[in-house]
C-alpha cells in the first residue's frame, strides 16, 4: 500500500469512528463503542505498517491534517518514486 493510500485510509477510519461514536452516544450500545475501538486499533496498525518513507522505510510522524512533503530522516521528497528500487 502506498503512503498516500495509507493516509487516505486513516482519514476515512477516523471519520467513520467519529460517526459511530456519535451514533453510539445516542443509543448507548456497547457493541458500537467496541467497533469504534477495534476500528481505531486497526487504523493504528495499518499506519505503523504502511505510513513509512518509501525511500528509507522509517515511520513518518503523523499529524492529522498535515502531510509531510519531505522525509524528516532522509530528507527526500515523499511524492516522487525511488529511482533506486
């Protein structure tokens, strides 16, 4: 999975989790809250696996509304493919 696909998937997971929380708050059902917890844990897992620099492979810092342009570790641009691979 690409870095950008991982980012989009994470944003979708967070939005769905918030919507489920709002729905669950009105109905007060435990299974809905459990689904939110599982969804967020799976989101964190996919970020840990796929949200990495495509050049050096290090985990990128995650800021919800800001996508890095350069890797803070190797300094290479993140939106260009690695010519060495």
